[in-house]
C-alpha cells in the first residue's frame, strides 16, 4: 500500500510568534528530511486520487498567506517539491489583513502584515510552477454551523471564483478549522469537489472528501514532527483505541 503523507501548514515567518507560523529554516529542515527518506512530492488532489510513489508527500498551506509565496515557494523549489495552497476567495487580492477567530488578535500589532493574503497574480505564479490552488471556502466560516443555502454558497462561490481567476478546474478544498460533518461532506461533493482536506485525528477512515492532514505548528519540536509523520502513529490515530483515548480524556473532571 502507498504511504500518503499530507502535511498542513499555514504561514511562514522568521519572527511571527503565532502557532500557525513556521520559520523558513524549520520548514526546509522538515521537508528535506522527508525527501531523504524517499518521499516524492505531489499536489493534494494527485496524492489522494493517484499517488505517484510508494511514499507520497503532499505539502498544503491553508489561508493563502503572502508569506507562502515569499518564503515557502523558494524552499519547495530547492527541494523539487510542488505545493498546494487553499485560498479563502473573499480575501485574495484585497491587500488587507485577513481576520477571523484565531488570527484576529494580531490586528493592530507589529505582526499585522503577516495576515496579508496573496494576490491572484501570485497564486497564478504558483500554479504556473506546478502548485495546486484549491478553495478554502469564500469567507473561512465554521461550515457545520451554516444552514443549507449558506453552506452551498460558501462552497460553490469559492470554487467558481478560483476557476474564473485561474482558468483551470478547482478540484480540491480544505475545511476551515478542520470542521466538517456528514452534511458538509455531502455538500462538498455536490458542489463539484473531488477531494477535501480535514485534520488528522478527526478522521478514522480516509476518503477523498475527508482526507487527514497532519497539522504542523511553530511549537513542534524535531521529535514532535518525527512522531507526527511516523506511519505507525498515523495508523494509530485512525484506530478505535486512539479515538477512545480522547473520549476518555474529555470525560475526566477538571
């Protein structure tokens, strides 16, 4: 069986202390180590539907921060790896900082610039270099909280916008905050997506519209990273025992 490893990053910065940010040096060290282990790069959609190697690596970036174009792009180019970026289409090209719960505390600080999204021209440049550009919905909501019409709108408008701006089919999406439900997954398929990224630990049985991605954060040490990408640990995360462990932890008082 193929080992398909999908990583989920967000921003890249040498100084932004947000957990969503990773330094360029750490990014290169992590990815170079996987290349040395025999992983071959692929876009997200390809990795899920047609993995090209026995060890396939898909590197994804949520939110389309401009730092991905400025700092992640050269790292991946040096390593000969494609990337996938998931863009919340209402923000792309606005030149204004993005804001939603989880990042809005950086507004008005010295790190506000880190919240600037890529322009559509920058996204087209990545696409021309072999990257995949997928949807991250229109406005980055928690999809399970939306009613049917609002859910369809977020999924369909963002897909159309990507296709209009980039001139190619938009086949993939990443669920904002990793949130999903059976209704969200069904609506995603009905909106025309082939693949969708979720978060490892919340997915027991991978399927194209519910594919686990291992989220990597600034505080992850070298040891933590090795544990997260371990094939054994990834299999355990999908087991009944692993899920039961977290259910028991939630029930403990305090």
